[in-house]
């Protein structure tokens, strides 16, 4: 214990951070080597025969939606929100029987109103739409491209990643990260989207946490442990 205490006093904060970084690199190398996933998950190369998370998240003039080794790896929204999940249901395209419509109905009170998940305000159900908290496109880039079509639809229909909000808010969000959208000044406005739409930050953060956890639950098992990109 005396030797450890002496070592702690001699090490600077820079030395400590360096040691932590070495440990982090060692753990990452150990995990990815064990599962044979180093080239697939951690690779920072911009080319190759295997789609990587790094490449899927890249945006260039030529590849505006990411760099994919195979065309079947590219993001196709219909596979998510109109494909059949493991229970034979779809998020959209099924009218009143779609998961999105069912989700909205369950949020309604006796006056057909509901609480907006992002503003906390009471709005008419007819003026709302179900939103994917973690966007389908970002989930795809973060590893969803590895999943089967059925598994993609399973994520799109998971109620843990759904939130009802005003249609104007939903349209404005598009596929943007929620925090990025909240801090953005859209449509040449001088105030942020958070201010313009009167977003309740606590409500938004709660939804984001729920969406992130749901996304982790659907990513490949090893991906889940590396989701934060150690």
C-alpha cells in the first residue's frame, strides 16, 4: 500500500491519463481480437471489402449517405418502417393496424389528446405523429446494416424508441440527432429549434436516453458492448 501511495504521488495527471489510454487500447484490442471483429468494427480505413461503422458514418461529396462496401449494406428506409418484424407487423403502411398507429392510439386520453413527448404539452392526437427517437438512418450507420431485414423492422417497431410529438416538430427533426437538432437554427431563424418549438429539455433528454438504450438492445450483441466506441 505504501508503494502504491508513493507511485500515485509521483505520477502526474498526464501520466495517469496516458496509462488509462494504454489500458483502454489494450482492452479494445483484446475484445476485438477475440471475436475477430477488429477490421469490421474499429477500422478507420475509408475503403475495403467490409462495411465498417466508421465508413457508414462518413459523408463525402460522392457518398452523401456514408461509404458502404456493398450496395445491400446501404440504408433503405422501407426495410425498417415498412418491413415485417418478427411478429409480422410493420411500423407504417398498414393503416390503423400499423405499429405507429397503434402506438399513437394508446397515448390518447378520453378527449383524443395526448402529451407531446418533447414539449410536455397537451396536443390533439390528430396533429401528432409517432417519431423514432433514435433515427432509423443513424441506427443503420451505427451497426444496423449488419442485421437481417426482419431485425431491422424489429427495431423500427420497438415502442421503446417511439415518441408522439407535434407533426411540425417531427418534420423539422428529420433524421438529425436530437441534440444536434435542438441546438440548430433552422429555416434561417435566429433562435434554436429548442427555443422555437418550446422543447422541454428534461423531456427530450429522457426520450433520448430511452431511444439510445433501445438501440443498444437491438444491435448485434458484441456491437452493444462496443456501442460507445471505446
